[in-house]
């Protein structure tokens, strides 16, 4: 199982916040959605996802509320806060800069 | 941004802390939801429910671990654990209330003593004056006369204006009724504006109130006096009160908390410097030489000012150098023909310095800063001893908790975590001690101020539990917790797990170390308390020597009253009227029932009244010839007395006749009485009666010789005194003291004497009404303070050391029950066992005594200046201190020793 967090520090934060920016989701669905939109390339284990969700929540970037779900169950629905939106913009810009830089280095022609 | 972040996150942290149950339940539910959805998904893919469940759980990788990781993300781990520790610590302490009470009380005594000392030191030595920007204030290092002040002001470019003040005791009468005398300050017009103080009622003095000598009878009163004497009556403004016989108009009231520029004294009245001629007790030669405020040598004013921005103290000295030199030259010139050639020379060598005035001036500081510093050291030592004690108690406790600690370590608790837990317990104890200590300190402070105030000048200090004191107490508490808690915590958590968990094993290795640490602590306790006991002993013996010192007079049943009739500041002009008043007063008081005799004198013993003196006795003429006495180090003191002075005070008349009322006139033949030492200096062994004594201007017949008397201090050499019948010589305002010898209790007579005085002259003020013995008591207030406190702390230290010793030995005995059982089974007698334990005790005590004795011998020099009649290393005191400590220690060691001797060998062996 690949662990995105191992690749780039902070990438998981960025991915989660981006997904929640589209629509509020419970933790379980975030993992599913990530897998789906990345074409099965990115997978996040429960062991990484939940601590990270709690971290984002403690930073005040996402907030959670309990909503009724199917089969009489309650689901904890996470959504992005305004503060989180700003953080997402910053992180996304960072990521673009970083990935572009990495790409430039990787594409260097060998002499 | 940072702040906004906090705005969001702080409520989240608080929720994590205080809604912990809910947060936990939600975490549980969240993860369960995930797993259930995962299971459903797996089932949908065709797994059996069993397989699906297993796969889901495996993917999660341990629900509890995940939870723990999520909890870590809450960022409140540390606080959560701290709260856990606090809760657990409180529970543990509650479970052993005896230990907790002893430890908290010990700490409270130590911390309380330190807080008391600190709050006094803070008030006396450290705190700034309660005025605007005190750090800008500077004072000049010497006093100046009013002409001197004028010269300084003329040249001054470095301050925003120099102002002067001088303290004076003022007799007050209101509406024709004499009142208790109060302390006044004569101040420059700009005094209040330089300090930046504003009135709460009326107005304060201004430059306009300080222009012409004698022309500004206005006064400002203190908030305290306004409240105390006038019941905070706002109509006080414009009222007239009489100060030293001159009517003054009250123009304003100072704000509460303002006590002038002198810490420790709080003047009730502020009057302009220009009123000095009316208010100052001018006596001595100065009064004969023209108006006070024009006399360059009448240097009574303390001068201070506020530095201009950017001016340093060094620049200020440089800037004031020129006027200072001018003043110095004027003084040298003025005294060029002084009969003592050293006077002009001394003036010419004077230097000027500029000092920070931010914490004002203080007599109290001069008098008590050394005692307070020494006592601060003493209480710090007491706290150290207390810490050693509690460390010992904790060590003993740790051995009782070894199983519990070992168990926790086995279950995976980190050692650091356990140390933190134990330190939290120590901190809880220290906090309890600190809170109790604050309580003790507020009592101690009152007690201490009461002892300090038994001096002649009342001491009024603003001592409160403010944030500085709280800060001090808090820091001391935390420091002590670390001091006494750290070593035992480290020690307790280094446990050999296997033997510790076994029921009876003693874990010998750890035990030996623990015992060693405990012994070191006890040895240092014994050493420290020996220093304190020895110090206390030196003070006790000093006080004994002082109170048995012969003074040359009998103070018991003598009442002293300083009287101040109007016009007493000008004896020459009013000599007839004053003689009349004094004689009448003496006659009427002598006739009162219960009075044996009454007289008057200046000065009165121990009343801190100043002698007039001939500082150059070699200039005295004996029978017209220069005196044989060339000892100019010892001045000849001049006193004025009325008949029966020697009888009333109990001073023995060695030869000749007493002074008669007929001698008390400027027209009578001039006679003097001399003291024994004076007679020996002037006449060696010859009979002085009938010989003549002269100062070049006048000539006196010696009519008698009296016993030597100590006039100022119990420690000083006896003075050489020449006594004149009253109107001969000099007195200033209110310097005559009435002395009354009574047949019994003297205080009952006070009101009768007061009434009689009013009948003779209703403006006559009476000050300092006290038994003569109270003046002697007041002269040794420092020694009494030090003796009382050193004894208290010395005994406290000894008690703590004894408790510590007992604790260590008791613990040692209970650990060695098995060994003692074997010894007894092998034939050891009870006395052998007692000897065994006592030997161990005495070894510790002996080591402590040796260390303590060498430290005491080295350190008692610090208090040498207070000691009287013995050296700082007085062998008897040292021996007694050591013996006392040895006895107490032997007792503390005997109790566990006796218990050891009662060990039943069968019992002890079976126990194993």
C-alpha cells in the first residue's frame, strides 16, 4: 500500500483539503474519493487518514458535524472552513511551485 | 494572522480538554463507522461477513493505535497528562495526610519566613518611591544650608530644579489644645511639583509659598493625618493649626500612599523651608550667629532634583562642581578661625557625589539593611534545612512505594514520565506550603514591624502582599519543589525490578544508596542548624550583657517628658520667662502625690538629644592654666541640669554638694559639676572641689564630682561630662526634658503632669512621654530584633534537623529489623542494639557538628558589630550550641534505638 505522506510532507493535507473543498464528506468517503479521482494511483490508509483529519481539525482548517446517514447511522461530515480555504490556496500554490521545480529538474537532458 | 489562528484553535483545544468524554466517544464512533462501511463494501464484493470484518480491521491496523495517534493530534497531550498527574498526586497526598501535613507545614514555615523577609527587604531596600518617574530623581551626597542651596540653584543646568527637605518633630495645638507631637518635613516650594505629586484636596505648596523667611504660615497635611485626626473632613482647608507655637493655615492634603521622600518615616505635616526660623529647634552656637536661613554652616537640608533628559549622573556631578566648590570655599572661610583647626580642614577635603534617589532616602534603610540582609540569609538556610527534611521524607516514602513504582515500570511506564509524576507531587506540596506560607508571612510581617518600631522614631512602612511578593513566593515554591523533589524522584525510579516486586526483598543496592543520600542530608542539616544556633547564642549572650550593663543611673520608676514651651528656641531672649516656667513646673510636679522628686535636664539619657560639646578639651583652662589633658579624641560633653537631677536619676554624688535652685540663675556665681572621668582627665588624682574651670571667656567653680553615666548607647565608652545649672549654656527649642521619679507605677501620673503643664502654659507641647527605661530599650532594638529572630529560626532549624535525624534512623531501623533480629538471636543484648543505632546517629551528628562548627567560626564575623562583651568566636557559646544540638540529636536517635532494642528475634526472622 503506498503512503502518499511518505512522498512529500504536507501532500496529504493538501489532497484532503482539496477534496473537501468540493463537497463535505465523511472520513471513509474521502479515501474512496481520492482513489477515484486519482485514477487508483493515490491511496490513503485509515492509519494515515484519521490522524491527519484530526490534525487538520485542530488547526481549524476543517470542521466536522454529525449528520444522519443511511441505516440509522450517524456520519462525521468534514468540511473546509474559511481559514482552511486560505490555507488550501497557499498550499496549492506551494505545491505547484514545488512540482514544477521538480519536473524541471527531472526533465534535464543528460549530457 | 497568528492571533486569528489562536482565535480558532483555542476553543478546539479547550473542547479537547474539557469535553474529553464526548470527544472520545465521537472518535470511537467515527472509526466504527469507517470499519462498518468497509465491511459492507467487502461483502458487496462477495466476501463472507467474517472475512470482510477481518480484512477491514487489518486495513485499519489496530483501532486502539489509530485512536492514540488521533489523540496525539489534539496537541493537548502535555496538559492532559499534567491534569492526570495533578489528580493522581492529590489522591496520593490525601492517602497519607500525616506526611502531607508535616511536609506542607515545614515548607510553609520556610517559605513564610522567606516571604516575610523579602517583603520587608523589598519595602525598605528595593521599591521605588510612589511618585512620577522615580528613576529620574537624584540626590546630592551631603546636606546643604539654605545659602548653599541658593548657590547650587544659581549654577544648576543639569536638573529641572533642586529642592530641599529636612525632618523636624513638631508640637501641635489645635484650638488652644495641645496635641501629640507629629513628624513634619520642611520642604522647598517646588518639592511637590518636582516629585510629581498632586493633592487630593486643596492645593500643595508652590514656589510662591517659599519666598520670605517667616512669611508663609501655610501647611499641607498627609492623607493619614487628615483621616486620623480630622476624620477626612473636607472643611479642613483654611483651618488654622498651631505648629511649635506659630499658627499655620492648612492649604491641602497629600494623596494616600505618599509618604514624602524618606522610606520608613511618614511625615504628617509639610511646611515651607522659609518657616525654619519658627519651626527648627535651633540650639547651640548657630543660634547666636544670626538668622538660620542666612547661615552657610547650618547644613540641615537634604537636596534632590529631577535630571534633565539625557543628563547622566556623572554629567550632573560635573555640572554642580563649580557651585559646590564655591560653597566649600565659603565654609572654609567661615570656619577659618574655629578653635578646632580640623574643622576648616575637613570642609576643604569634602567631595560632592550625585546618587540615584529613585527609592528615596531612608533612616530605616541605614538602620535595618544589614540586619535584614543577614536575616534573609538565615531564613534561606532554614528553607534549605526544610528542603533537606522533605527530601528525606520523600526518600523514606519512596522506599514504601517501591513495589508500586516497579509495577508501573514493568507495565511500560517511561521513567521520565514517572519522574514527572513524582515531581508533580512535590510541586503540589510546595504550592500548599507556599499558600500557607503567605498566610504565615502576613502575620510575621506585623510581628516584625512591631519589634522594629520599638525604636524611638516610629517606623511606618507600606508592606503589602503585592505582585512582587507573590512572584517571589511563587518562584521560591517552585524552586524548593525542584530542590527537594528531584533527587528523591530520580532515586525512586531507579528500581531493581525483580527483587522489588518480590514481597519481602529489600533491594540492598538501592537501599544503601538511599541511606547514604539521607545521611548526607541529615549531616548538612545538623551543620546548618549549628550555625544558626551558635548565631542565636551569640545574640542572646550579647543581649544579656547589654541588659546587665551598668549605665550609672537607675532608670526604673523614672518618667521622662520632653517639654516645649513657646519661645524655647531662643533661650537668650526668653531666659527669664523660660526659667519661670521650668521652675514652676518642677515645683508643682514635685508636690504631686506619688512623686519622689522631679528635675529637668538637657540632654536626657538615651533620648537621642544632642549634647553640646567642647570637641577640643585641651583648650580648657584649669585654674587659668592650659589643661593637662591632651586627649582631643574624646570631646567634653556639656549638659544643663536643675537641682536634684543626680538624685532623681540615681546618679551617685561622689564628692561635693548638689546644685541648688540658687545656682540656677545667670546672676549667681558660676559653678559646674563634673563626671568622674572628666575629673580624672582634668585633675588626675587631685581633689577637684573648689578648683576653677574656664573656656577662655567664662570661669566656673567645680562644686562636685558625680558617677560616670552612659548617655547614648549601652555599648559606648562612658562620657566625660560637665554639668551646668540650667540657664548657663545653650538649649534649643523643646530640648529640655522633665524627669520624674515616682514611688510606683509611673504611667498613672502622665495625665496629671500634662494637665499641670497646660495650667502653667497652655501652648506648652509635651513630646516623647516615656519611662526612662523605654529609651534604653529603644537603643537596643536592633539587637533585640536579631536575638528574637535568630533564636526562633535557630530553634526551628534544630527542630527540623531533629525530625530529619529521627526519620532517617527510624527508617534505617525498620529496614534492618531482619539484621537486628539475627544479632539478637546470636546473643546481642538490648544495650548492644541501642549502642549500634546510637553509634550510627552520633557519627552523623558528629560529622555535622564538625562541619557546622568550622562554618560557624568562619561566618560569625558577619555579626561581630552587634556583639557586646564577647568575641564572634566565643568558645563558651560555641560549646553550648554544640552541646544543645548533641543532646537534642541524641534524643532523636534514642527513640528509634529503643524501638530497635525491642525487636523480637523470632518475630523478625519469621517475617522474612
